C-alpha cells in the first residue's frame, strides 16, 4: 500500500497535533487531509512552518491545561443531589444518566461538554455514587453525588410462596417394572 508523509497543520484525533510529521495512507492524505487544509505535503518550504506551528501548539496546550485545572476547582465546589421518585422497597423509577449530571453541573454554574462525563452505566440505586470527568489528558476530577428518595420508602410486603399440596414432598415417581419383556 502507498503511504505518504504529511505535516499536520491542525490537530487530528488519533493521528497527531499541529506540527507533527506523520505517515498516512496516500488516499487519506489526498482525499481528506489535503483538501480540508488539515495537512500539507512534506517539502523544505513547509518544514519552515513547523517551528511556528510547534510554538502555537505549546501555547495552546498550556492554555488548555490551565483552563482545565480552573474548571476542576469549580467542579469540586459543586455539590450534586438528585431527588427521585421511588416505589415499593425504595426501587427507583428510571435512572440517573450523564445527561442528568450535565444538567446539574450547568445549574451549579459549571460549563462543561457532556462527552467529558464518564458514567459507565446509568445509576439505578439510591445512595452515594461517584463518577469521573476527564477535562484534559492530565486533569480528571472525581465527582460524588447523592441519589435520595423524593417520597418515603415503603417496605414491600413479604409474600410467601403458596404450598403445593399435589406434591407434598419431592419424591421420585417410578413405576414398578413389568415382567412382560
């Protein structure tokens, strides 16, 4: 397969950041990266641009890291509690999802992308729970939240299994062998 080397002008997820020289398939470079001006072919003139790109990249990364650290401090100050409707025995109707967490954070004054909240499975039980929010490659915050019942928890009545009078004991039912062989 034919490969070509290109200089990235913009960061590409899973490939590299601006200023990186990467090898990609020729078709990917020709049909996607070059027409969208995300990358440029490797030439001596383009290599001179690399220094400016690397400087801009370093400035951007420092800015993103400091912004993520500030946001992490804001998130740690926010306390989150969900009041949910419950049925018999404290069983929840529905579940708490990442969207619900995002809404509570926005109400608390924290502006964050929904995709950064890593709640692996929806929460379906009452109590204290934790989830992580990845703000940057180097910064992640653990957020704890409470799920409480809106109404008083009613204890579910215990129902005994009905007795089966047809088979009072578990016995093996065998018929005697007949001698008619």
